[in-house]
């Protein structure tokens, strides 16, 4: 029986790895999710017959928890709008961290000098700290993305308070890890309260522009916490799944931070996103407005058009109309491509998911490095709902928070059309100098309505 259980756990771990590998490409992401799901079902079923579980366990509560949790997940997954997907990712990621922290709490509560070692206690304590931070931090990220909380929140001496709380938490964790199983409930409770508080306080000052990196980071922390719990419970499936997710999340976090040209420590401990934090470069020029009919005609007679989508497209649910507009241009012989910045949207891959939902072929979607040089040869670059990822001050103003961040070179196209709901700044609060460029024209209105008008203008040409 033991051999069969271990083989089943190994098979589940292989399925997790295969699924995660396939999720790295939009073309194989769907079957990847299915394979990972099969692995999870297998690991869950095997756990029911595990000798350490099958004796004296209340199966009714376990099944009830699975049914309630699975039911809520299925309902929310069907119900959630694509615009709210970042919030859902943050929330579900937090649940994983919270579960790991909960397992650690039970392990530490049940620990006795005879049943545990200091190594086991140290691993359990570390995993609990990481899981609790990921849980509370992810909930704050969810609240910000959902609009339930201000994008940034600061108070005097905030970083000093954060450091003090973290230091006390580490000291308490050291006491738990070296207590030999003789752990006071008050110490354990204070440890978890401070761990949760640190996750909240660390996330509060982080601005909305950094949310993709934050979500990715907490995903990595959740994976690490789960992996550590797998070691504590001697569960190979948890170990491998947690380590793989943690490693993937860490690499993604590094790539996202690199895409913003900002060290991760600056994202976590600076106040970017609320204000520029430096002197604003003087804006030259004026915003020039264009009507949808004129914009549609301009692109209909162009040779090459590059479309840059952003979160505004997601909010307006305009991706389907944009794809319809793209097809009309292609029928007229226009070379149309989509340019995706790594941090466009509110989570990693947000724009890719939206375009895939609309049916846009993957072979006309390009990332920053692949397409940036092509803007010079584009007749029109249409920016819909994007802001910081096309802001030229990233190249010109050393005082700007986004200075040095690689951007899409939309401003180098012969003509630029920026679709925007109004004249305000973007989510990060930084003024976009592209809007004032000589070759740029502003097309104001809701993204879906504007896209519909563009479609109508091209259809009218026959």
C-alpha cells in the first residue's frame, strides 16, 4: 500500500509539473490546467487512503469542506468578469497561503517534545510566517484592485513600524522553533497576529502600478509556504507542487521587476504609485482630439498598424470589438499586430488572456522585445487603455518613478492614436507625455464604444 501511495503522489507531482510547463504558452495553457487539475484530484483521493489520515479522521468534515470550497470556486470562476480576474487571482493565491499557515498552526499546537524536532519546528514556523504574510498581503492586494481600499496608504514612520513588527515576529518564530515542542499558546497567537499584520502593512503603501509584481511575489511566497508544509508533513506531492510554484513565481517576479527596471526591494519598500516622487518634467505641446470616423479611415488606409492594449481595454470589455476591427483592417490588406508589455494590466499575462478570450491569433501578438523596433515602420500605433507602458518620460526624465523602465516605443510610430475615457492620468498617477506629442491624437470615449465606431467607419468604406 505504501508503494502505491508514493507512486500516486509521484504521478500527481509529474502532472503538476507538466501542467505548469504547458501553462507557459497560451496555445497549451488550457490542457495544462486540465492536467494539473487531474494531478490535484489524484493527490486528494490518495490522501483519503493514507494510513496517517484514514485512522480517526472525520471524513464528513473533509468532504463537506471540499464540496463547499469546490462549489464556491466553481461558482466564482463562472461568475467573475475578465476585468476582475486579477482580484480573483490575488484572492485565491491568498487562500493558498492561508491554508499553509493554518496547517502550520495546527502542527505547532499539536507539537510535543516527543513528536517533533527543532528542525521540523523551524520549517513549520518559517512556512507559517511566509504563508500568513502571503495571505494577508494578498487580501490587501485584492481590496485595492477591487476598489475597496485606497491605492496607496502611508503614515509617518511606516517603514520603521514594519521593521519593528517583522523583527518581533522573527524573534517569536525563533522561540517557537527552539522550544522543543513546549510552546505557549499566547506566544503562538502573537506570532500569527504579527505575521498577518506585517503582510498587511507591507502591502498598504504599494501603489496600483506595482500590483502585477506584488501578485506574482505573493504567488511565489504561497508556493514556498506550501513546499515547506510538504516537508513537515512528509508529503511528496505538496513538496514538489510548492517548490515548482514557488520557483516559477520567483522567476516571474524577477522578470516583472526587470520589465519595470526596478529592484524588488524598491517595489516593496518605496512609495511608488501614489505620486511621482520627483520633479515633473515640463510638458510641451497640447492634446489634440480626433474623432473615431477619422481614426478608422486613417488606419484603414495604412500599411502597418500596431495596437497596444492596456487595462482600459479590459475595463471596457473592448477586446472583442478590437478583434473585429482588426479583421476588417486585415481584409483591406493592413498588417496589424498587437504589442504587449510585460506589466500591462493588473496581473502577469492579463492582456494575453483578454486577447485569447476574443480569439486573437497568437502569431500576431508580440512582446516588447519582439516588436519594439517595428514601431518606427508603423503608420499608426493605436494605444487603447494603456498609460505608463508607453510613457516617454521613462526615457527622458531621471526624476520620474518610471525612469529607466523599458517601454513600448509607440511614440516612434508615424501617427499615434490614444484611446482614453478622459483627460486624467493613469492608474499610477503619472502624467503621460505621449498624449501631448506632435504625432499623437486623443480619441476620447469608452473603449468598447470607440471600437464599435471604428468598426462602423471601416465598414462604411465598403
